């Protein structure tokens, strides 16, 4: 079925997204080290709202100080962060976009030199130098996710996304390889996913049925098992406590890494589920107008855009206006990225990807 990217999306909670474009929650390292919002991060995100992304998602915002995953990370673990979030949510919503914050804890992936202590994990992990959480600390972690959602609601956000992907702490709980707990939070998939469902239920109880609630999952890497993630999605659909599931596929067009499940594409493993009233979005190399339409026609409700949103703050407008739109070729200059609303720290962060940022600053790509 062909779905135009201009058509709005209405979630079960009642929130309406004006089109089919979501800004991916992108690490950008632009905020202050204490987690407070910076002017550069405000500029980056509100410029995407101005560019007509129907839903603007913040970068991963950590719910505990010890859960910080990278320098310059936005935080939501303290009431001291609320003022900045009020400014940000209002700035996003001023352009008619839904404002959503991603709730995050890096777990074993928190750099010890950044958090000034050993990182934490569901179980002791020698590779990452992480210590296992006590049962009381697991309960505290759960409660801190819920408290962060309450803080987000007070800050004016339309909703939150729980980060359960990419090997961060909730993904670590889900992994049978990383999670070796012997209590109610380890062992079976039901136990390993217990904290996730307790967080979801707690947010619903605290923030109500009208608060937009999503969950990000990834089906591969960091010990994830594709059949388990599909089972998890089915339970999320059946329990109907979340409004959308955000699947990070790395590449929406690829086959699963597990050869036992290559009878269909990785995307088809999820679009073949009956999502009922829960919406599905996916991320991973959706670069141009053709890709957007292909993914929407495959049964995805809305697309999550990363790289092309960096290159074009108004990517949705360009795609809706031109069915043949292709993004500017990389590498691009620093000047180009500054004009697209990126601060210097974000530009420096992008240099870790080869051929993204032009080495000299001659503006060979001064195009809108």
C-alpha cells in the first residue's frame, strides 16, 4: 500500500504527527558536561523542526549521572535540567513538530574516565570493566527512568522514547550473553525484559495515557537474538502500552546477519508482524526520496532519518516537494554544516566517519 509522506500519523495516545518524518536521536556532543542544554544543541534540534520533521527526537539523554555515554551529552537525571528542556521543547513545538526526548543509560558502555567510577552492567563484565548492579540498584535504575519521564512531561515534551537498543543498559539486560543474573531480572526472556516492561508500566502510570511513549530496539549485535526481539515486539504490541516501536536496523535493505533467518529481509521480519494500533518506524540508510517511499510502501508507518537530516535540515520539505530528491554528496565542508545548524563539537564528532567532513574548508558544497 502506497502511503504519501505528507499524510499525518495519529498515535493511540491521541498525539498527531503532521507527516511521516522523524529526526533520529543523534549523538552530537554539543551540550554542557553537567547535562544542561547548550545553545548549539538548541539550534541543531529546532532547525530540524523548522525544516518540518513531524517528530523531533533529542539525542540520548541519560537518566543517571553514572549512565553518561559520551562527552557533551544532554541529561535529564536532575531537576536542574528542566529549565533547558522547557526551552527546547517549546522551541521544537513552535514549528508544529512533536517534541520527544530519548531516555538513555549507557551501562557498561559509560567511559570510566567520563563518569569517574566503574561503569555498571546487569552482571560483572571484564571486557568493559563494569560491575554488576545489586537488586536495589536495578530497582533504582527502573525508578530513575520513570522519574526522567515525569521530568520530561513537566518540561513540556509530548513524549519520551526508551532507549533499549545498541548495547546500552536496557539492551544489556535483554542480552542472554551479557545478562547472567540469577534473580528475577535474568535468565528467561521474560525475566531479562522485566525491567523494560516495569519502566513502560511505570511511565504509563505516572504520565497517563495521553503521553506519547515509544521504545527503540535493535535486533542484531551486542548479543541480540532476532527471534527474541520479534517476540518482544509482539508482547509490546499485545500489551498496547507503547505508541510506537522504533527498530534500528543499521541498513533497512539488508538481510539478517543470522543465516538461519535469511528467508526474508531484516525489515520484513518486522513488517510481517501485525502491529495493530502500535506504530512502526525504522532507521538505517534511508537517504533519499525513493528510499522514503519504498520503506513507507513496505508497511512502515513513518521513517527515522539520520545522515540526510544532518545534511539537510529541511529534508522532509525536499522529499515532499521532489520525488527524485537526492541529498548533497559527501564530503561537505565545515561551512556547509554550520549553515545547516551544526555546532563545532558536532562537526568534530562527524570527523570520525571517513569522507563526511571535507578536510579543507573551501565551500565546494555551498548548496541548500
